[in-house]
C-alpha cells in the first residue's frame, strides 16, 4: 500500500512522472532561493545589527514593507523581460 493510501504499483496507476517531480523540485528550490535573498537583502537594509528591541519598531516595519514590495515588483519586471527575450529568441547575455 502506498503512503497516500492509493494502493500498490504506481506503474499500474499511470506511474509517477519524474519530469514533473524534477520541475516541481526545481521550482521549490528557486522559490526558496528567492525568499532567502529577499530576507537577507531586506534584513540588511532595514534592521540594525545590535537589536535594541525584541520587536520591530515602526521604522523597521515600514522599511520592511517597502523593501518586500519593491523586491517583488522588480523581480516581476525582470521575469517579464526575460520571458520576452526568451520568446523573441534573444540571448540573455547578448545585451
């Protein structure tokens, strides 16, 4: 019995698509990397290194909100630009 409770042989049920699993793993790695970069970047920009208070103060909180917003905005624009370049057949490095 499988751990999902669907029974025996995965090949008999259509099998597991390894390409889909690899694509999902790659996407998870990419999202995790983006999140870690976001946290590192915004932490460096917005939070002092000596941690004078246990909670975020208003200035830090506002800075983090703006930093995260800008990070996602720029990330989206870069992704759109790269997608356009890919559709037009241009090299990303050719500019």
